[in-house]
């Protein structure tokens, strides 16, 4: 793609597609789960019944942080896969603001 307009159009298409792709992460045997899309927007957060116990607050805090980090990493991987499709596997540096 040599035409910058075509590249921008394709980037916009990928942005829309990434909004539809999701990752679902669960931690602590369902104590906490998160759904995030490929644009790294949190779509859903769920706490299991065991999460609501006062005895589990410290563990829950760790599980939430772990699940969010895993969801971010998996959504970044989805982004890389979509960009690779666009570029034919060409490894491009991060382009802030495009995605």
C-alpha cells in the first residue's frame, strides 16, 4: 500500500474490527473475570460470590491486577496480529495514536 489514504482507511477498518474482538480472562477459579476488547476497553467485570468475603480482599486485589494485565497483554497480541495481516507480516514499530 503506497497510498497514505488507503493506509488510513485500512487502519480505521482495523480499529473497528478490534472493537469487536474480545478477550475473556478469569482469575481465582471465577473469583474475578474481565472482558476487554482489542482496543483495550474494559467491557465487563464480574466478581464471583467468594470475592465478596472480607477475608478475600487482599487476594482479590491481586487477582484483579493480574486479570487486567493479562487482558491488556492479550488485546495487544490481537492488535499485533491484525496489523500483521494489514502489512503482510511486516514488523512495524509501535505507532502511537493509530490504534
